[in-house]
């Protein structure tokens, strides 16, 4: 009697998860052990998917455990990897579990670049496999009953979870098998079957009949509700509906049967008979309508025996009135089942392959924090560098420290010699020339990478627009122009960055050209440099004066400030603090991350002291420069002034400025080279991102085109053009309407036997000898076969052209047979009949001999013309 419904598994197309995940890991994480470990985890995940959905699964607990582990892993990686159409674009393709497909169209399937879609389909398979495992259990023992009930309740919970989440997970119309209506019905069916298992266990444990009746009545309700949900919907296999209807009747019959036993115990013999009669009617309905699906013979016999005994006792002993069915008290209900909620992890053996990888929200928060930190550090360093450049500019304008070193008037000041030596050691003007020469090549390389990336997007977008125009509303996928908006915004940002870089390169080149001659002078040997500097009258009287000593002290203090800044800059660059733990704690406590508040607080705590030191350094430099300018004014008053000394001082100032410009130009050019090289890596990642999404879109496009072709093949063809009346309804005795199907050519057999003699005329059958014939047919049959002008009835089927093969005379029309139906071939003229050549003539076609084949029936479909008799060629 027991016949449980199990659900078919969905079939998935093969997908390589390792490649896209490894690429994302390599782009997002620095090289090292952590990156290698994450890549190995991606390989393991791809293997796990193949084991879970890439092969047929046995109806066993181990197979379900594999599916559950894969589902848990998908839930684990969802917050850690940005699966979407414009980031990690992996297209998952699944077939409809209930669609059998067609000869030309194949099965219905859906391809989406959505991890939520993959999770939904995997969870569907978890519920389906659990239903199959439950259906395979041995219900004759407690272990089998408990396992079946557990799996049915899990399957019900899985389908219910899909019903609640599928629309938000897919953001589009799903296939029929995972639609909310279908999985809601499946959830109720699984719950009904779990309740039936508890009924079977209660029956096996011989519990009280009142309890058993309530369990059975609740199961009947579940089955009835499930049947109502799918009664008018063509979403489940057709064999499900009769099983649900039968189970509803069977469980209701069981409830009435056990309630009748309770009525007997309570001395309510009329109620006992009424309930047994209702139960008998229910099982008879099942036996008559659904016998091919469920066998209820044992239940019918049991109820019949009980009803017969109850009637006998009541007729002879109790004489209790049998109430009407509507007067019977309703049976109570007791539900012992509920859908098992889906709580991750579902598998008891689950181990997160990406346990050390932080969630994507934490990654994004850390990324934003690092950007805030970099902005703060760069701002502090920029302030210090600007202050240093300002100090160098002020000293150069005052010709310090060269002015206090140049007391002889004809030798090179030591500070100028040091600067010249430093410039020569750094490569001098050749270094600057080479760095400037390399910039255009680096710029051009970056432009080519960016242009190629955008070209890929343009080509795919144009193709998508063409297909959208061609298929219109059938082309149901996210338009490329909407999908590529973030990428195009990113590309436009790169364009702006390159344009600004070009402007910065131009400013550097202009500055270099204005100071090139002076820098070249610094690169000359000491004698040539000394000769290029004009000599002046000595100022030995100032040697050892108080103002010179003050200037030297102030300059030394300023140099100390510069050195402190260099150390402070190194300290700022070396400070590092991992915010991952902070963000993870916030995510665990609050369920969300307030990145701005946490980052600002931590940056103030970490860099507050450094910010204060920078401000103190700037303030100290400001006071030093003010004092240096005051002291230099006194020094200038005491110093003898003439044209020669002014010219010499101007040259020394220019050399000092040239040194500062050389240092700054080299630093700027090296930063520019580093910028272009780093931008190349970023643009290559951008190109890979564009290439990946274009490839994924191409794959999705091919799948969608294939599905469209299959759906078009499944559509009904256009209605056929109605035939004219004279072709659609041929008159009696006329040839059927001809079609475009050509008449098969006569077969030619090599070495055939000689043609037999001419066929004798057909027998003339009178009306008296053939009671089934009509006078009109006999008159028609009497027409001479060789008459050149046949009667209209006889000439109607004649072809408009001369036949290529012998046609034979027209034959009469017999009642019950279509007009112009060929007579059976005379047996004497059949070359395939052995021993018939000696017959003088064929037996009469009207009077069949015993064992002879009957008169030919309707012609074979596909041949619009009547088949002609066969005459082997000579």
C-alpha cells in the first residue's frame, strides 16, 4: 500500500570554480603563503562541486553529506568573494528537474551568474536526495522509520527555505521546478509523508486507536492541501496528482477505521458501522481510480472484514442506529512533524576551506581604511617636504651657507663643492635625460592597455545590442551598457589619471629645461666649475664675526630639523596596524561595520603623536627661517658690496638652486616612473577583469542563444492552410487528394522471373450474390475495362498523364471500404508466393478462403496515392 513520492535531482553543467577564484585571490592578496593556501582551497572547492553535482549520486547518506558540505561551503564563501556579473563572473547552468524535454528542444534550463542561484539549486538537490533516501528506507523497523521521518522533514525544510528565498536570490523568474509555488507544494508533500511515517510507527507500536486516528487524519489533511495546491497547475509530474489523491483517501480511511475501533470500545456500534462504511467507500474509490498507482487490497480486505463483523453484531445483538456521515463527530488531528529549518552548517563534517579568509565586507572596510591611512600619511609627508623645499628656497635666495663660506672670494665654497659632488654621483644630467626619455614609452604602454580593455567592452556591448534588437523581449539578460557602467566609470577614471600625468610630465620637462644649463655646470670638474664662478674682493674682515657665528648656528639647527623630518617620514611609512581583527569584532558584535567611525578613531590613536611632531617641526622651522633672514640682513650690511661680488653671489645662488632642482626633478621623475609601472599592473588587472567579464558574457550569450533556439523549436508551428473541399473530402470511388509526397518509383529487380500472363478480368458480382454491395457499385463495376471513354465515376481517379506502369482496370467500390481501394493481388501472380504459379486464376476477392488475409484496410499513412500492383520488370 505504501507508495512515497520522491523528487528528481536537478542536473548541472560543468563549471570550473578554481580559475576565477584563484585569479581574484592573486589580484586581491599579496604573494605568499596565504595566497597559495587560498588558491589550494579554490582547487578543493572545484573538486567538491564535481563530487556533489558533477556525477550521478547514490541514494545514500554519504552522497547527501557531500551535497550538504558543498552547500555549507557556498554559504561560507558568499561573504568572502564578490560573485556578480561585473566582478567574479561565473555562470551556473541548471536544468529543470521535472522537464523531460522534447525531440528538438531539449530540457528547459537556466544560466545565471549568481551564487545565490547555485545555492538554491544545490539546496533543491539536497531536499530531493533526502526524499529519495527516505523512500528507500525499510519501514518495518524503528531505525528505518526514524530515518525516513528525519529525511522527509529535512526535505520539507529545504523546499520551504527555497520558497522563502528564491526570488530575492535570483532577481528574476526562476525555472518551474524552483518556483515558489512548486517548492511550496513539495514542502507540503514531504511534510505529509513524514506525518504518514509517524502514523505507520504508531500503528506498528500499537498505540491507542484514538491517537492513531488523529495522526492519520492530520496526514490526510496534509495530502489534501498538497493536492489542492497543484490540482490546477502543470508544474509537477503527472503521476504525482493521483498519488496525492489516493493518499488523501487512504489516510482518511485509516483515520475512520481506527476511530471506528474507538467507537466500538465506547459501545457506539452505530458510529462504528458509519465510520467503517465511509472508510470502505474511500478505499473502493482508490481501488477503482488509482489502482495502477497504489495497491490497497489489504486495506480493503481489513475494512471489509471489520464492517461485515460490525453489521452482523449490530443486526443480531445491538440494533444501534447507524448515523449519517454528516452527523459523525469530526476526528481530531495531531501533528508530530515540522519542517526542519535550514541552519548553516548543515553538515556535521563541515570544515571551511577558506577559514582564514576574511569576509568581503571586512576586506572592503580594510581597503577603505588603508586608503584613509595612505591619505593621512601622504598629507603629513607632503607638508614636511613642502617645508623643506621652502627652507631650501629661502637659503638659496640668501646664498646660504655659501655666503659665509666664501671669504676668500676666489675659491669654491665647500657647500657648493658638496652639492656638485652629490649631483655627479647621482649621474648628473644624463640621469635626468634618460628618465625623461622613458616616460613617453611608459605612458604609451598604459594607454594601449586601457584602450584594449575598453575595446573589448565596446565589441561585446555592440553584439549584445544587435541581439537585443533581433530577439527583442526574448533576449532576457542584463543589458551590457548597464552591466559595464562600473567598468566604464573606472576606465574614465584611468583616462583622467593619465591626462593629469601627462600634464605633470610637461611641467617637469619645462622646469628641467629652465635649469638644465646650471645643473650641467654643477656636473663639471672642480677646475671648470671654479673658472665659471666670478671672483670678487675678499671679505676676510667678516671671518669670526658674531653675525657669521649666529648664521652658522641657525643653519646647523635648520639642518637638524631637516634630519628629524627625514626620520619622521621613515617612521610614518613604517607604522602599520592590521585592522582586520577590529572589523571582524565589530561585524560579529553588531552584524555590520561602521568603517568611518572605527577608522577615524584608530587613525587618531595611531598617528596622533606623529601629527603633533610634524606640526612642531613646521613651527620650529618657521622661527628658524625668521631668525636666519634677520641675521642675513645684518650680514649683508657689514659685507662690502660691488658688482663683482654681486655677480659672484648670483652665480652661487643659481648653483644652489640648480642642486635643489636637480634633487627634486630626479625625485619627481623616479616617482613618475614608479607611478607608470604601478599603473601598468593596475591596468593589467583591469584588462583581465574586462576580459573575464566579456568571456563570461560570451558564454552566457551562447547558452541563451541555444535556449532560444530550443524554445523556438518547442513552439507549435503555424496552422496549416485548409485544403479545398474537393481535396479534403473525396467522394466514394475517387482517389484521395494528392499531396506533395512523390509516388515511389517502381523497383527493379535484377534476374527477376518472367512476367506472368495477362491478368484475367475481375469477376462480375451480382446484387443477389453480394448482399453487401449496392446497385450503383455494381453498375460501376460493369464498365468494360478497355473502353476508351470511361464513365465519370470511373474516370475521376484517372491521372492527367499516362501512367509509367501498368495500372489495371478500375475496380468496383464495396460498402465499408474507401473508394478506389485496390483489390488484393491475385495469389497466382504474386512472385513471392511459392507454389502458386500453376493456379489457373486467382480466388475471388469477395469470398475469402479460410486462412486468407482479409480485405485490405485503409492505406498506410504517408502515401497519398493508392499503392499500385507490383509487376516485376522483364
